[in-house]
C-alpha cells in the first residue's frame, strides 16, 4: 500500500557536530515536524558532546566549548528526541550524515533508532536538475530561499523545510513519484550518497572488472576488482562500517572498466593502486624492492654479473623479489658455466676468488684465462638462462562472447594484457604483443600470477616454442 504523502509527518532535521560520523559527536540539533506543508512542532537544543570542540568547527558553526558546557548530554535528551520523531519520516539535507549521527548516538545509550529516510539533496537533483551546486546554501540561494545564520541547526533546518515544501510542490505534479520511490524500502535509494549521480549506478555492469570511486575533483580515492561490478559497488554503498560510510560520503563519481575475467581484473586493480595511490586502498601501497641480476662490462673489459637493487623493473637477466633468491640464481649460473665468483659479485675481497661453494673458476681473476674466452662463456650463460624463462600467453574470457583475453608473459616477466577477436588466428607468438596494453611487472603482479598457476591447470596457456 502506497504511503499517503499528505497524511505523513516529516521530521526535518539538522545536526551540528564536532566532526565526521565515525569519530564526531553531536553539539546541536533542531527538528521541525511538517505535515501537509504546515509546521506542527519544533524542538531545538545545544548538546554537550563530552569532548572539546575543534577550533575549526567553532569557526564554522560559532558553537564553542563554553556554549555547550551547561547543555544536556545526548543521553539526557535521547528519549525526548526518540518520541518527538516517532511515526515520522526522517528528512535532512545529505540525510546519511544526520541520520548516521542519530543512529550512533542512540546506539551509545542502548537504543536502536530506525526511521524511513528522505534526502533533500538527492530529491533536489531529481526534481530541480542542472544546478551548479546542491549544497544547502547555494541551492536555496538558486531557488530564492533565504538562509541566514548558516551552519547553525535551526537556521539550516528552517531553510530545509522551505526547500522540502518546494520539492513537494514540484513532485505533486507527478503524484509524488520521486518521493514515493525514495521511501520504497526495496529500492534502497535513500542509502546511496546524495551527491552520487544515479546514472553512475545505473551504468554499472554485472560483469567482472575494476571499479573506481572518485571524489568531487574526480580524483581516484578507491579502486577495487569484482566478479560482478554492480553488486560489489552497491555492497560498499550499503555497508554500515565506518570506513565504508566515510568512503561513500566522499564519493561523487563512480567509473568502471570491464575485464572479462577475475585474473585480468586483479592485474588491472594492482596497476591502478600503484599508479594512483588511492586514499582508501590500504594494500599494495608500500614499495617493494626488486633485485635484478644484471650484466655490464667492467674497466678490464670483463663481462661482469651482479645483483642490482632497484624499486622498478628494467631490462635485466632476471628480476626477483628476494636478495637471497637472486644470490641463489647467480650461484647456479656460476657453477654451471664455470664463472668466477669475484666477477659475479659474489665475492668482494681478495684478488683471486675463494668462494666457499663455487670452485670451478678457470682463473680469469688471476689473468690465467683470456678475457674473450671468459666473456663468451658469460654470454652463453646469460642466453641459456633467459631461454629457461618461459614465454607464454594465458587465455581467458573476454568482455563479450566474441572475444578472448590474453595475458602476455615474456621470459618469465609479465608484460600486460589485452583482448583478441575469438575467431582471429594468431600465427606467430611474437604477434601477441600487438594486442596488449603494456603494464609494469611488479611484486604484486608476480604474486597474482603465481597464485593463478597454483589454482589452475595449463589448459588455457599457450607456450612459446623454444628455438
């Protein structure tokens, strides 16, 4: 049965606080009951938050510690607030903020606070579209509503009452279609951030990919991956955890990129976290030092191997994420190709090598071996080692049924991914590189691919034939 708007009591509410919902406390509240566009009753009071009010908040609201010193605590007015708003719809400008404080403060005194909600920001976006701003001050000014004493609860509430009555008049033309939809508990519309365009949610696909939460300046503040983008995004917006609430409050835009499958989504998510360093992403931010087995010609003309410590991957014999593992691989090369530990940077002291483990040096360190002969053996070692590093492509589902995804790994290193028409035949392995977008190989992409190989067979892998 549809709610009768004319017989409904709306509790228009504004609260002033010491900060955000997660840590802030209430300092002032005003409630004006409206029925059939007429004011029925008003309740307003300062509230002692039980903590110091930051000077920045005092500068904004004018409420200081002295003003609230003799004011009642929330616990002292909780029952009166509960009864005053009973059987009414909770209405506020950015309702999730005000309602969030009510719910938190009531929970602190052992009361579960439940009310239907309406947001005048979201309603204004629907019923008065195209305005430059939907903040209370600029919105009311745009439509000719006077607001004096902004950022005090009663002044803001009285302006919101006038705004809400204006919205009622506009929506009455369509028999309150917008308001009734917002009050429909099955739509969950009131729980969405009021400043988030509804079309951003509507556009979300129910397919695998990566989604981006962006702030007012369109700066990326969170990136995530999902098997079902729309379902995962909505789970963030409907969550009641303080971190998710803060994320939703700061989000003004949501974008996405379809990837066809979860593996490519994981790789793309990792790329964006490292590139954009989003505020609400906690993992993959810390730089991981990489160790590379590199080669160079020293001042004696000898081709020398060494372990280079870097924060980014560059062309090298091999890139690893452990110094111990890099040393182990270097020792293997030395033993197999009878290289000198001193000229493989495994020994730094002494003119002649005396490695505890490697004893096959042919005397290059004592001028007993020709430099060209030694260098040729080093080159053979490098070539052989690189040939051992597999080059392959992982095939997966594409973004549509007409394409497949390809992830390219060359000589053991991730190069990027892309999409190919499912009917297209690629004759040469080298041609796969023409179909991918190149991304950096990192510690995290290595871990992602290692985890994939542990869980999956090789049936979707195309390996490059060795020559």
